[in-house]
C-alpha cells in the first residue's frame, strides 16, 4: 500500500494554511536550528506551536534535520505513518479479539480484515500524503488503544506505556486527546467497579497513578513550566 501510494500520490498539490503554518513551518524551523547546532532555537521553535501541539512538527523537524527541509520527505512521512496505522489496526483487532476469547482463525480474519479496510479507505489515501494532523493522530490513537488493551496488572510498565501513548495523542491534537481521555476514563471506571466487587480496588489506585503520570508531567512542562 505504501509503495502504491508513493508511486501514485500527487506531489504538486499546494499545501493549505494548516499544513504550512501549523506543521511544516515549525518543523522547518526545528530542522534548520538543529542543522546549525542551535538546540535553544530548536526548542524555541517547538514551543511556538500554540494552536496545534508539538508532536507532529517535532517528528517532521527531527527527520528533516537529517535530510534538510523537503516537501517530498514530509509527504513520505505522512504515508509511512498511515502504513504504521494500518499495522496498528491489525494489532488492535488481535488484542481486542483475544480479550473476548476469539479463536485463532477468527482473530486472523478480524485482524487482516481491519488492515484491508484501512488500506481501502479513500479518505486515508487522500490524507496520507498531507501534513494535516489527522493521520498522525489516528496512528497515535490506534497504538494507544493497543497499549490500553495489553495492560497487565502484574506488569506496572504496561500502565506507564499506555499512559505515555495517551500523552502522545493529547500532544498530537488536543481535541482528539480529550475525546480519547473521556473514553479511557469511562473504561477505567468500569474496571474500578469490577475490582471493588472483587475486593482488589487498592491496586487500582496505583494503576491510575501510573496511567496519568506521563500526561501530567508533560502537561506540567508544556503549560506551566516550559523549560528551558
């Protein structure tokens, strides 16, 4: 799918205002500062991301620090991210199916079917080669749900990983992060109720702290103490 998209995608489409101002402009600034060895300037460019947060411009900037600011490189990154989203849809279907006890044959059908549907999506094909925040947000959301479903009470790191993944969603696009937070909070409250009925509610408090700590730390740095 990625090969087909790179061979057939239009490369002469003019970027719109959102793509230019909120993605590539800070990314190009980050890239040029890093190429000149000015880390302070790169961080200043990162902190200048105000309407949309910094994850997508920072990723674009880090790659273009190696290649130089390039429209082709930026578009390829969007296509690659949708490819990663398709893999995430495959893994998400397997994780969800395993949670409800599906057999291996059914898991295979569900996971490969999800990947095929993502590949057949005309909206994905239209947006993958752009710098809108929709594709990186979709990628982060899908992999956050994978991490969420793979949490294990006996492995504290899985909660931290899920919390970090959610923080990346929030700082990729704030409104998508808030929507996902509402969904995950509802699911976690249901887990808390079930744990209370089973008499294991004490463990839930520690798990909740691990889940929210990465997001709280990033919010504290971004909104209240934007070092350096």
